[in-house]
């Protein structure tokens, strides 16, 4: 029965590949997961250049539950460490269950070259557990990113995950790791209202669009709404700030598979 469950879960993931991040990466809490130019908060395994926006040491945990199936859940832990010359980020994530799972551990480096331009790079060890016979196999996967304020209040970001198209080879099969290229923008109408647009291109799939808004009602409370894809997937989220804690919740409604939810909790030490 368990191998059958695994096949069903893998089929669901493969059918959603054009709309989802690689499975060992939890979606960000940016509106509609448009995180490439979302400078409000660095999310592990997304654009490493955003790490340069962090002003204090911050620890975060993220949990994504895909369509209310615990076997499709992803957990992630990250720490952002701003340093004078370069910003450092470390992260780890886990996806799956006992019969099939994927893990990533990453080290990110980012630097601002001016007030309006930053770059980042991240190196991840990506491993997959395929079966008791094959055990775990892994490889190193890179990602790079840039973020620039091209006009006052208008930011453009670029992110490439696995640009070298690295895969994990075993004696029986090959685990394909998606190569995703993203171009995004964020425009601040005011300090409290931002509009995000993003285009994603996975090598073997069609171009994917995302867009969303975030509005800060008060300092401690923000709301988000957005949408992406074909089929059309709307999203709704909220962010609550309580002293040094920040709680983020996002929900998406897939027309066929149901609700996808993301929860993030972070603490700023500064």
C-alpha cells in the first residue's frame, strides 16, 4: 500500500511542477509566492540577494502543507546573519515522509554593492531518499540572485535555481531537480502598499505568471492577496507583528486539489 501512496504523491507533484517550487522548498509567504523582488523578508531557498535587506539576526521556521496531505508537507528552518562586509544565511528543509523524502541544507551569501543593488549566491546539498534498497543520494545545487531599485520605490529581482540543471543519478533511476528562472518586480505605491509581479520559467514547462498585493493596515498587521497560474489559483494571507515575533499565514485554493497553506514564524534578535 505504501508504494502505491508514494506513486500517487509523486504523480500529484509532477503534475504541479510548473506551479510549485521544487518539493524540498517551502513556498514563501509573499503574495502568491512572488518572492523574487519581495524585499520585506528573506525566505530560505528563494532569491538569496534579498538576504541583504535583513538588518538584524533573524531566525525563521516555515511549514507548508500541500492540499491537507501530511506526506506532501515541507518544513524549513533558516537563520539570517547580517555582517559588515557580507550577509550570511543558513537553512535546512525537509519534504515527504518515511517512504520518500527530500532534504536540503544551504549556505547563502549576499552583498549590497550600493544602496540600490545587491547580489547573492547560495549553495545547497540536495538529497533524496528513493527506497530502502537505494537509500539516500545527493548532490550540490547552486542558486544565484540579484535585486535592484531601478527607480525610487520600484525594485526588479532575478533568481535562478539550479541553473546548471544538476540531477541526482542512481543505479536504477534519475531524480530530476527542476531548473527555475524567475524575473520579478515590486512597486511601492506608498510605504504601506506594494504590488508584486513575477514570471517563472521552468526548463520543460510553460512560462508561469504571479501577481499580488500587500497592504499594511497598521504597523502590526498586513494583509495579502494575489493569484497565479493556469488553472487560476487565488491566494490570501496575513502578517502579524508582535514585538520581535512575526507570524505569516498564506492560503491558496487550487480548483481541483484544494487548499495549500503556508505558515511562517520568525524572531528578530536585534
